[in-house]
C-alpha cells in the first residue's frame, strides 16, 4: 500500500481563532472611541492651562503681537516679578515680517504694553529648523543662570495646542528643581467655532498631536535634555541677557 510522504503535502489543517460579531464590535469600539474622543477633546487637552505658583513668566515670542500683549496682561494680573522673552529668528507667520529675533520683538512689545524694562529678561535662542522649543527652553535656562536667578517655579506663556508640548520640554530642561506650569493663549475667535472648520487649526492640531507624542515617548530624537550640552559657539556669541535699562 502506497503511503504519501507527509513532507510533500501541499495542504495542512490549522485551527484559526476568529472574533465573533460581538468581538468585532468591541475591537472597533476600542479603535474608534479614542479617535472620536481626540476629535472632540484633543485641542482642549493640548491647550490646557496649568499655572504653577511662579514669579517668573516665560513668553515664547513666536506667538505674535496679540499673544505678547496677552502675556503682558497675564504678567500684571498674576504678580510676576520677571518676564523672560525667548525665541529664534522670526517668520512672517503671526508677525508682519520675518528675519529678526522673536525674543527682541517680544521685548519691544512688552515694553509698549507697559511692562517695566527692568522686569524683562531677553533670552534669544539659536536659529534652527528643528527642536525650536528645546532651544528656547535652554536659552531661558542659561539666561536665568546668567542673571543669578534660580526659580523654584515658572510658567510658560504660549499659543494654544502647543501648550502641552512646551510644558513638557521646559520641564525636562529645567529639571526637578523647578516646577513648570503653562498658560495657553488663543485668539478670541477660536471660541466661536470648532477646530475642524479651520484649516490652520486642523493643521496645528495634527502637528501638535504628533509632536507631543514624539516628545513624550522618544524625546523628539534628542540624546540629552541638558541645557549645558546644547551650547554652540554661534549661540554663545549671540545670547544676550538684559535685566534693566
């Protein structure tokens, strides 16, 4: 009697586990619900304001003139002692023209808004196309060190959905010795309509969602969060700290 060689078989019986209709529905809900929640609440989650009991307010200069004026109001209403203006080189987005220092532009706008000059610290950061929030955070750290200030807490004033990522980056750079809070500012017309009706807000939400997750899980590709290790010859020549006239 001929018995075929089992090694030459072309078909083999296997047991395959498949979800039931109830299982398929549960899996779909697990995938769809987080996406639905993010569409409804993602922008407000990333834009959450969480103030620390701080005497120092850090303003990211790229937020524009209206944002800087709002930061001046925040400074007066919450009894800060100093405001630190930071940022690299400007683009035409949220400012009328590009090519100059966000930090210095923010300083001028703060002075126009009635903030005393001796309460402003200017911390220009290195001009770069990536890691700009990290560069601003390290510039602030160095400026405070140079001015002899060791804050136990500070608040970062920034734009909308960037708030969550800014707070995370600044907290990494400042270290456990400094409590970092954040103040999220958005224009008043943001409250009038949902984000999906604006292409700019939709782009911001997608970009900030990816950026926050990349920072939270992968440190945005950085090997270190140390402010001292990021100093370059170009930056050391450009950084200026001014306290008072």
